[in-house]
């Protein structure tokens, strides 16, 4: 079914990006990954990285036989494409342009994008923005970025994430379809939707719009849950793996499946990087795919 099994860099290298990318790639290859999802915005892959440095990373990956099919970034929490302040939106658009340039240099096919946020539940310092305003501003920002994405030959993968925006598959489908472009789709996170839904339902409704997939598990508690519900074991939680993979088969999904293992259950100390956790996760994901 998937074109590649990947692990997200954050699990191997941490959020600060201090671990050399060549080392992270070698570790990913050694643990049996087909690819590594690099993360833009800090450390070894910070803004300003040169095209030559990106090509060097791409060359190293090719030598290792490792794919770099997708890229991700946490920068959208501080550079929101839907921010009500025009100056902040301009910063977010500039950040995304740089992000897409780097993605092209790495040879990625999909860049994960958070389209906007009504609120950031874990950061009370962030303002609550009216849903209609977020929809309008995110739409305008993405329309401005679509020509850049086409030029770079990168698909914008909008992630379903805990931003109080596009929290059900019908809303996500309506939002994506307004652009009438195959250059924009959904970076579907099977774990993120468990707080109020079921991955197999999202997959059925979104269909061909899904351009990349994240997997992690989540344990619902008290009719919902918080960040602590994201554990450090793919097999522990409420995700129905068989139903999720069957739904991906039905829509003929052939893109990468990336384990994004960020064990918020460990808070206040996440304990990343954790190569042992990454190794266990890849092993579990391969077994799950073999059983489907």
C-alpha cells in the first residue's frame, strides 16, 4: 500500500534540530525505514539553509537509499497563515515560501502545512480568532502560495491538527475543494482525529485529497482527552489499525506513511530525541502493515 515507511526527524533528532541530518538519516536507514521526514525551522534545517546544502542532504539520502518524500514544520504555530494581523500573515507567507524552497531542494513531494488556527489549546497566550476570519485569511494566504507550490512542484498537505479549525472531514474537504487544484491536499494524521472522530471515516470522505499520512496512537479519556493521550507505543490507544489501513486501501492510497512519534504522555519531559523509541516504532509499524 504505502510507497515508503518513514519516521519523523523529531523522534530521532529532537525539536531543536541539533543532531546532524546525515546522522539522523543513517540511523533511520539502520532501523529499517524507507525514508525520513525532515523538519524545517530549527537547527540543521533552519531558515536560510542554502540550496547547495539541501542538495548535499539529498545526495546523502540517495547514497543511503533513503527517501525524503515529505517535510514538516512546527513553524506555523508562531507564523500563522490565518493571523488577523496582516504583518504576521506576511511573515507566515514568507516563511512558507522559504519552506517550499527547501522542500524542493531536498526532493520532497509534499510539505505539511497548518492552514491556520482558531486557538492553540496548549498555549493560552495565543488569541482566539473567529472561525470565519481564520477561513478567510487562510484561504487568501494559500491562494497566494499556490503558484509558488506549482513552481516548486511541491504539494501543500494541510494537516488536521488541534487548531480548532477544520476539525471534521466534511469541513476539510470543502476547504480543500475551493481551490480546484491538485497542488493542495490533506496531510492526514490518523492519531489527531481520534479526539472526536475515526480515521476510517475521514479517509473515506477525503479520498484522493489525501497526499500523505501520519500515524501515531491516542487514548481517549473523559469523552475527549488532552496531549497526554499521545503515548509512546503505536499499539496502545484507540486507533483501529485494521480499519484505517483498509480505508487507505479502498482509496488506493500509494503515498508514504510516516510515524510521528511525539510522546506527550511523558510531559513535562518529552525525552526527545529517542532513537530506541524510533526503532521500536518502525518495527511495530512494519508488523502492522504486514498483517493488514
